[in-house]
């Protein structure tokens, strides 16, 4: 019997040790995020959750767990605080509750009671593997029976080869099904990464096509992902959308908001395409989505490939559901970090709204440099969180009215590195870490670190200009704000020493085109 314990560190180890002595297998985590991450690899029989865990509390975890059909039937026991009360939705179907302080023996009684009231289901994470193993065993038994029949009835060699071929194919399909489930369902990937993995599996084993595509449709909008080594004409997309419209009446090509992959050569006439398309409904937390998977080429797909594609698409459903859930979890965490930044800025009068303005300036620079939408979005997200490290800097230093001492300035200089440390454990922030860590580097050298020139990531060079411009326009405890014209002059003065000349040029282009607005509140 496997128990998953999410409890405060001060008492978790004692409770876990006691449960192990009672014969239970125990997995322990100390916060809500770790709980969600570990549940993908550890499928418990019973969950014991503290209602007030760090990062994501036990009550929120119940909603997330119950919304995923994979975990919907796992019994949950809540450990309640003696002095805090929470509202519990009856729909969560909490199996048992125990209030601190409690005796460990009382917890054992409660666990036994939960087991008696409701038969604990086996670990779902291993069900698929067990089923596949059973099928493989049955196939082996069939082979033995057929071999015996051959001896009894002297089946001809050609007939035997045909039977063996059929059985071999069935075993290969079962093995492939397990492979797909493993690659798509048991790793933390977003939708884009899951789509790439799905396309790779198709190319390796199932369908040889010229173009692979996926559409995630939600809230009457769609995201299109394409993978191909070919050049595509404008007309290809028209054919693709027609193929989707034939099987999905709610599809509206005008509402495709994101297209990733695919190269366009508009001068070429499109070649006629044959499509194989599969439609899969997805539902999570009551929100309906539709997944459309497909492939195309200039010659028709054999019947065998069409059947194989349909099977693979069905096997991929769980993997895409996990990817969408993972993206939602990352969005929740990003919003939490953003709220922290706003809280930090609220403590410093001169900083209020600073990160939001830096985002706008950075976006204008990215547009002037003709950066891709993906790179622009990454740099803007980094701009929003670039000062997250200041949450560890004492308020008396941040708000000091006079000149900082050497020791105080050294402390301030730590905030980019602190920001990197705060965010580096989370996959969603990995690409923006160098931008946040090096946004105080000087182009000519001599910044907070040791980088200079093109050694500094482009995103960090962009933030250096955007951050400095907003800082110059803001009142500080030790000086009054500069006028916009004076701040522009300072940027020009710092070209080549403090700032990247190309970035300043891009900023000035946005300024002259009136795309950079200075808020009256600055």
C-alpha cells in the first residue's frame, strides 16, 4: 500500500517514519508544486495533504487532482490546522479529515477506515503497462497453441509464416502503444514540445508524410503547429483548413492565432495534397478543447498507414492533456511571480509600475529590431520579472534616501543573481534566466558581472536600455526624475560604453515613430 504524504517539513518525517513502521510504503514532499511534479512518476493509493502547504495549498491541490481523470479516484485525507478554517467543496469527495494536533495512532485508524469505506484502486500509472504485459502473455500463449496445432495438424510452411507474421505485427503494435504512452505521458512538456515528440514518433515508425500538423482548439481560437522539411505555398494552408473543416464543423480558419513552423513560398503553385486527419475531444476542469492531428503528402496514404495514424492519435490523447495541464500550471506560477513583483514595487514608491513600463519599452525595441514573436514574448516576460531578486534586498537599502555605502551597493548588485536562483528550478523560466541575470551588464564592460559586448545576451542588452530609461524618468530617494529629452541624451551618451549601439538605435527609432509612450505617472 503506497501513501503519498504532502506535509510540513517539521512533522512530515515523523509521520512518514511511523507509517513505514506500520507497513506502508511512504513518499514525502513538503510543498504543493513538488506534490504535483512527483505524482507523475509515483501513483499512490492514498494521498494525505496538509491544507496549508507552501506554494500551492492542499485545498488547491484537491481541485487540480480531481480535475485530472487519471487521479480523480484516489482517496484523499486532509490534515487541518487547529486555528484555521477553510471551505471544502463537497464535489472534491474528501475521504477523511484529521485536525492537528493528533495522535499518530488516530491517523492509522483513519487510514484503515478510508480503506474499508472505499476499495483503494491500484496504481493507474502502472495499469497500462500491466495490461500490455497481459496482452503480450496472451500473445505468447497463442503462439504456443498455434505451434502445438502445427504439430498436430501439420500446417504447411506458408500458412505458419502467415500466422507468425500476423502475431508479430500484433506484438509490435502493443509494444509501440506502450512506447507512445511512455514518451508522451510521463514527462513534463508543453504543447509545442509534445507536438514535436508526436511528429517524431510518426516519422520514425508509422506514417511517412511530407507535412505533419496539429491544431489545439479552445475558446473558439486555435494554435497551429507544423513540421516539414518542404517549402509550402500559401495555397497549402487553404487545403489544410478545408481538410479540417470536413471533420470539425466548429473550426474557423480566421481564428487561428498562433502558427509555429512551416515555410512559405507564395510564388509556387500548390501541389494536390492527400490528408489524414484525426479529431480528439479533450476536457479538463470542465473546459472543453479539441485536438486535431494530421499529416499530408502528394500521394495517397495506404489503408494501413491511415489505420495506424488513427491508433497513434488516440494513444496520444493523455500526453496532450498532460501538456495542456502543465502549461496551465506554469501560467499560474508565472502570474504568482508577477504578483510578487507588483508587491515588491509597491513597497518602493519610485518603483511602482516600473516592470510594466520596462515591458513596453522592451517590446518597442524588439519590434524595431524585427525579432520573432517568440523572442519578443520571451524578452517581455523576462522584463516583467527582471527585478524579482529584489524581494531578498532589505527595504532600508532599497528606500535609502542618501548615497549607498559600498556594502549596501554590493547587496543591491546581487539582485540579478538572486532572481536567477529563485527562478532556475522551474522549466518555464529557463530561457529567460540569462536575460534576467545579465541585465545590469555594461556593453563596454564594468557592469555587475564580467561580460561585455556581444557576450551579453541580446535580451539583457535590450533590458539594460529599457530599464535605465525608466529609472532615469523616475524619482529616486537621492535625486529627482529627468525629463524625457534629458533621459534620451543620457542614452546617447552611454552608447558603446554602457549600452549596445544597435539597441539604442532601435529605441530611438521607436521614440521618433511615437511608439514609445511616457506615462504621466512616471
